[in-house]
């Protein structure tokens, strides 16, 4: 993926998450949607750069993100926790699929 595709996928992912919250009656501020997109973009960029995407990397990225962002809403924190748990598995599955 190139940087434009990564940015588009990150924004699409953030929009899908935003819409899922909205469907449940939770209206996230646009700033939260942007924070999620930024986080997803960084995860995808790290993967593309060849970083080992494991729980340790994800937790480090989350701590860095929290430190550099203003107060994160509980909803955004929940999203980050889900990504920390699920993204390494996604990377492993997709990396193996590419090698086949």
C-alpha cells in the first residue's frame, strides 16, 4: 500500500467505527474520529515499514498516542484497546496470506 491508500483505509476504518457508535446511539465528536484515523494510519504505516506488530509494539504505540494526544474519550480508549488486541492477529493472517 502506498501512503495515499493507507490514509484512505485509515479514514474509512475510522468512519466505520464512528458509524457503528452512532448506530448504538453514541455520537462521537469529529475529533475522536480523527484520532482513530490517525492511530489506524500509524499502525498500518508501521506494518508497511516492517516493524514487528505484536502486543508489545501495539501497547507502546498506544502509550505514545495517549501521551501526544489530548484527553482521550472512553470510546476512543475502547477502540484503541480493541486494536491492540486484534491488529497483531490481522497482520499475522495477512502476512501469511501474502507469502503463500
